[in-house]
C-alpha cells in the first residue's frame, strides 16, 4: 500500500521519540526471538561481550507507541 502522507524526516530526527520507541521494540523482539528459539543473547556489558542463556533472557514490556491512543 502506498502511503501518500508527507513525512518530515528532520522533525522525526529532532524529536527522536518515535525512533527511540522503534529501537526499544526491535530490542524486545530480538530478545523474544532468541528466547523462543533457545539461542543465547549476546550483549555488551561492563566493557565486555556477555552471553545470556535463553532461560535467563528477560523480555521487556512493550512501551506505549508515541502518538498512539492514550491509556488512562
């Protein structure tokens, strides 16, 4: 589907809220996928590479979408 809306990339980059939300969701999805598949998650922690075993992976809660419906 072709979205005809004009996107102001400069405004998105200045604000950064939607970019941060997209990155958080990507991290959440990657952690979930690793846990589901039984693969360790490799992270950078305290200046070194660390493998987190699948049974120790904590899946973060999804964050509310910026500009989405308010809850409250």
